[in-house]
């Protein structure tokens, strides 16, 4: 079923919308959640919560891309779940992703910095637009979707160590770009 039709079903409050969205994008959403959580049950719960959130949000929201919308919702739910489960603990997976990015992206600690999140998001998007297609895809797949270095390296046909160095250079370039734009680290 096409996205437009699924969104139309959401607008009509027809429960077939949830089933259609799950059928079309369930595997995609589960892969995002699993990359971040490493537990099938938690990932499945996040996907179900994302579908429920879509049911509650559409209407009035009218996403341009249902896939992107659901991906963002499931990612945000997965990150929230991970944070609540791992408060004051150190684990791999998401901890690794967050620690890799901590050197080049400041984290909001107060209300003023939270307001700056939108600007930071726009700056990161602008930086991503300056990258080549492959680097942009690698960065997004690694730091948004949480895909592993080994998997990405295999798909690129390179050694994981080489890809790790490439990702380090990308993070360093992001940091330099943000500093040039006046973002305090």
C-alpha cells in the first residue's frame, strides 16, 4: 500500500492504517531499534509504541514521508528506552555511539542550550549536505541508525579499522565545522 493511502487511513481513524504501516515499515523500524537496544523484546516494544504514537499524532500531523517519520519516532523511543535502562551504567552499543559523538557535538544541559538544539540540528544538516553521498550515508547510518562498523565496512568493501578512521575524520570535520559556526563545545 502506498504511503499516501496509509496516511489517509490514519486520517480516517481506520485501524487498518496501523497494520499497513507495520507491514510496510515494521522490519525497517525493528532494525533501527535493534541497532540501538540489542534486545529483540525492547525493540519490538519500541516499534509498537512508535505505531501507537503515529496513531495518536496523525492527524493533525501530516508527514511527508511515513518511513522517515516512523524511523524518527522509533529511534527517539529507542534512545529514551536505552537511557532509562542504562542510567548510571556503562554498556556497549549506544554508549559507544554517544561517546564517539561527544567530542564533536555538545549535549544540552540547560534550557538555553535546549533552545540551541534546533540551530545545532540545522548546522549538522548543512554540514551533511557538504559531504559526498557515500560519506553522508555512512555518517547517518552509523550515528542516526546505529549500524555497526563491521557491517558498514563489509558493505563498503573495506576493513573495519579503515572505516573507523574514516568515521573519526568525519567527526573531526563536523567538530571543525561547528566550531567555525560558533558552537561551543
